[in-house]
C-alpha cells in the first residue's frame, strides 16, 4: 500500500485485502493449501512457525532461479580469486618464496575456495532479498491479532484479493471447507504510513552519534597538536624500563645507567689488544711516528671497541689545513675516482698496494697515502690520508674510512692452523658468507642472484673474493673486514668469535689459492688421485 | 506402508541366492588370473605386485563396508527419520565386515613369515634406516597383527550388535530398541573414528614406513563414504529393477543420498588437498617422499587424472538438484565415483611397488578387483538372505515414507 494511495483515499473505509485461515497443525495447512491450489488460486501464501516440508509443492510455488544466480556468483569468486592472486604474486609483485614458481596454483587454492564461498554467500543473501522484494515493512495480515501466533504455534493460509479468480464468497466457502481454526477477512492497514517524527529523530541522532568517532579521527589525522597524542592502543609506548639519563630509584646512587661490573667486559666490547683480536699489530701502530699518528690512534681505538658503526665516528676528522680542494686533490692521471663509494676506494687502495711502493712519485701521492704502513714507511710523510677524498664535510664518514688500509695489518694468521680450523672456516663461510659471496666466493650467492634478477637499482653487488684487489690483501685486512664490515657488508665481529673469523680468513685464502694452484701444491699422497682423474 | 513381514518385495530376489557360491569361485579364479598376469608385468617384483594389488582391492571393499557402518551409526546419533527405509541395506553392507576380516588373514600370514613384499618395515631395526627404523617399536609384525585384530573385532562387534538389535525390532516393534541403539551409537562412533584412523595408518600409510600424515585416516574414510553411497544407490537401483523396494525407496531418498555423497566427495577433496598443501608448502624431503613416489615411474598420470575424475568432474556433474533427482543421472555418477574410488585405492597403494605403471598392470589389477568385488558381492547376498531389506517396524518409518525435499 503506497503512501500515494493512502493520501488519496484517507477518508474511505479500509478495503478487503484477502482471506486468512488459521490451522492448528501443518497437516491441516498442507491439506488446505493443496485444495486452494487445485481451485486455481496462485496469489497465496503460507505462514508457519517453522519450515514445513512439502508446503512449496502444496502451494504450487515454482522453483527459484536463485541457484543459478549463486552459481554465477560462485564462479565469479573463483575467477576473481585466481586472477587476483596470479596478478599479485606473479605480475605486480613477483617475489620468490622458498624456490616455488611465482604462479603457484596449490598456494592459491585456499583463497580461491574462500572467495568462491564468500561470493556465493553474498550472492545468495542479496539475491534472496531482491527476489523476495525485501525489505517489506508491513503486510496487511499483521492487522489480525490472531496472526501473532504465526511465530508461535499456529499455521496460516492467506489468499490475496488481487488473485485473478478471487471471489469473496467462493474463497470463503473454500477455506471454511478445510476446517480452519478460524477464518477472517484481512482488512487494509488503516494506520498511517507516515513514519513518526520520533523515529526520524532517533535515526538522525544515532547517525550523528555514530559519526563522532569518525570526525575525531579525521580531525586528528589532519591537524597538528603540541599535546601528547591519545593512546587508544598503548602498544609498547609505556614500558616499565629506564632510558639513558633517567633517574632510578632502585640504586642508591640514583643512576639508571650502570657501568660494567669491575673486571668484566660487555659482549661486543673490547676483547683483546693484540693482532689476534684486531687483525693488525697495535704495537707497530703505536710506534709509528708522523703526522697521521693521532689518526692511527683514533682508528685503533675504534677497532678496539669492536663496533663497526662506531668505528668511523671515533676517527679524528681531518683538520682544514690538511685538506685540499677537490680539484687539487686529484692529480691528472690519477686513477682514484672522485666519488665517495667506499667499496670502490677499498679496491683502488688495494690496487695501489700491489704497485712497487718504495718509489713514491708526486703524481701518485693520492694513492700512496693509502698504501699499507708496514710496506711504505717512506710514503707516509708525503701523503695525506684524506688527499684522495672530496672535501665535502658531509662525507667525512667516507673520508675517515680511508684510514682503514693504512693500518699495519698482519700477514700471518696469529694462531695454530690445522685441518680442523679449515673445516671450521668452511662451515662458517658457507653459513654466513656464501649467501652473498657465493659458495665459491665469486660474488654469486643466492641473495646476490635474486637481487640481480629483480634488478633493484640500489643493489651493490658483493665483491668477488677472487678479484685481484681482494687476493692481494694481507690476512689481517680480510680479518679486519670480516670483523668490522666494509661498504654495505655488515661486520660479523659480534656473531663470529676471533678464532672463527681467522678460520674464515684461512678458508677464503684457500679458496683464492685454489684458482691459482699448481700441481705441486697438491699433497703427495693426493697427487696420484689427481693424475688418475685426468 | 510396508507392514507385512514376509512381503517378497522387501527381500532380495530368489534367483540371487543360488549365485553366491559360484560368485565366490569366480572371484577366486579372477584373483588367481590377476596374480598370473602380474607375473607377466614383472617377474622379479611379482610378490610385491600381487600383495599390493590384493591390499588395494581389499581396501576398496573394506572402505565401502566401513562407510556403511558409519552411515548406520550416524542415523541413530542424529535420530534421523528420512533414512529409516534405506538404513537396513547399509546394515547389511556393514555386516559383511566380519567376513572381510577373514580376507585379511593372508596379509597377516605374510607378515608372520617375515616377508617384506608388502610392508617394508617388517624387518629388524638394524636393517632399516631413518624414521622407519625408529618406528619398529610400533610397526612390527606382532603389534601390527594385534592392532588389526582389535580394529576388526571392534567393528565386527558394533555391526553385529546393531544389526541384531535392528532385526529384533522387526519381530517385536519395540521403540526401546531404537532408543537403546541411539544411546550407544555416540560412544560407538568415537570408537569407530579412532579405530578407522589407526587402521588406515597401519594398513595403508605404513606401506611407506618413513612417511606420516595425521589426516590420512580421515582421507581414507571420506573416500570410503563416497564409495559406500555410490554402492548403496546402485544396489537400490538394481533391486528396484528387479521389482523390489519400489514403494520404500523413492526419489527423495535418492536425492538425499546423492546430497551426502556430493558432500563427502567435497570432503574427500578437502582432506586430500589439506594433506598435499602442507607438504607441498614446507617442501621437506622426508615429508614429500610419499608424493614423490606417486609422480615417479609413470604414476603421475594417474595422480593428476584422479583430481579431475574424483573431484572436479563429479563436483560439477552432481551439483544440480535436477541431476540428483534424475535416476539415470544418479546411477551414472554413482558408477563414476565407484571407478574414481577404485583409482584412489590404486593411487594409495600401487605406486609403493615402485614398478612402472603400465596398461598390463592396470588390467591385472582390474581383474583382481573384479574377483574381490565378486567375493564381496557374494558375502552381501549371503548376509542379505532371509533379511527384510527394510526395517519394517522402525518407529520412524512413516516419516521416511512421507517426507519430501523442499523445492528450492
């Protein structure tokens, strides 16, 4: 009954909408429904407290098309899920997971199953609402007070007056012949269809209240405030712990920061002060005289702290009078590039170390400054450690890094070496180093290969351990690099003990030698095997 | 309503009874022919092939009977009304279990004789390696035999008791009998679930002793349920063609049984995929070995075809209610799913022979299946003789005869 209708005929008496018969059990209802259908009525409906088997057939309700709509919905979900996952995993963001193909169908199936069910369920829900023309706010049968028991213990059969064959008397006769508990004419709902103002106001009020949290969030996200933020979720913002420089009530001296207990050393802190722990000879470093002495001491301290991040920071920044302008710092014909890429510098400096270094020429002074101290004692006075660097104050980290190769690295491993150490080195190398440098040390580890495959622009390929620049490094320098890191490589001082690091050095040296070995390098008892395999 | 106790329409055809003994003879001959054909497949591995094929065929029949037992128990647990007319046939199928247990004896004899053709773990701890060696405390001939006897005893007791009680109701019509079975069927289902799961672990999963999967028993059970419903509906169709049970079993019952079969077929795929995906994802060598066995030696074709034949095609085919209410459609898909279950059993057992899949192997195995199924069918006839095919004094019979599925 539309509002339009209501307004138009407000004055007229309520019209008859149809007839409703009441039954005490489902058998009476089914029997009556069958009779009504056989009499040719189609605009009928049944109301029962629970689903009654066979009522659809008795009323002559035709099968619905909903299953086919749901089928389409289900297949849409299936296709959506498969396409979505394939696109996400293999096209938009290809990422290898445990070596499986990018488009791994077995992995897609759970989500496909879920989306198929979800789409089917949503289609069923919306489809049944649409096909039943819901929501329906009122029905004329509600005007009968007896009808309330339809949700309790009574069964109702309704014949609508808009039916093609509807005739008041014949319907009444037909229904009374089915022995109903009661039989009434359903009258039009005479009450107003205008929604009461109170309902409107409450809905409005609810909407306003519901929008408050959203409004607050929007305001918070789009404005600045000097006061601390609201902690709706505390996360881990407040923890029962002390931060540096805070006051502690636990200790008598009131200090939250504690110094180490006397006679102890914290993990990753100073371990020792000889070549075994440092990779270079601290005595030689201390004995060395010259302008760079203060720098060496600084680098030595940094190394002693065993802190790869802190190491450059502790170095002395070059004084302005020692620095040259970038133009004059790079002499013509010098092979030192004017960039601050640390790893490149390292390689360059190692190249320089290969040259005969007892004849420094003025043109080579930029590189000579980086030649190892123990080999080029004479060059030290002529070279400024930072002369090869651009004089950019913001890059002083890079400038300081040039202090590294000037250390007096040891050339012999300062510990006993046997086959067990080699085994240890191999094991540790394959665990920690091979992921980037590759099992053979060619710089083709899995990480490197993956990075190359996805062509990440910021990726710096790992150095091949068989490059001349690396091969020529003394063992102390390799140890130093393993301990403190280099360029993008992190230091492994914290995860490998000094003995393990030396073992890795030994293994790296063995790897390098394996590419340049002669037959005489093979032990006698193995030589026969070698000749057999040839 | 069927009230008459001696009504011929609720008994198996008279002509069937005389066929039981010849069918057993034919079955034994067919199994013998299949053994002979396996000799042609591979002379070296003939014992392996014969024992595996025998186990696969026995499992084919056993899972059907186990499914029938579960169906009967579940009808009592949920106090189902619709199934009162079809339950008796399931009772008869399940009551074959004690007889099928006899067919298990050759397998136990092989174990006692120390043969390793079927179960590779039937060796001393020193001869085995890896996980199989660690399992010798559980997988050894005497404990395995003891467990097998326990499983078969549990099932035999359950099916015999339920069947006897139900038969007594035929005589007396006591409602108390139904209530009593209802009372005990819950605990019996718990026993059933545990014993079926462990039986699947022992009989089929231990073929590959170093592999394990906790869902394996459920997978076997789900496949067995599908095969049971297919068998039951085919039997009803056959009986009705012989003029029996025409009033007792109607389209509504076929519709309902098809629905459950469809559901269990999905469940089978669900279990199979759950099992596969975890192993596939983790990709750990000792866990993937079982699947590796099934993609080697030419068994991969069967493995992949099984997905379509057992799940995808029947899933789409059985989805519509119009098919489920159409007798030709139902019979077609029941036959189809029985073939799929046969393939599933081949997939479970035969690749463990490590003999390459070949046409002759399949033919030999199929002849063995025909033999085993013929023995199974003979058992069924013998068990069904003199038993009404409908529990005609069941208190829920009226509901079963009059209910109907809602029109969607």
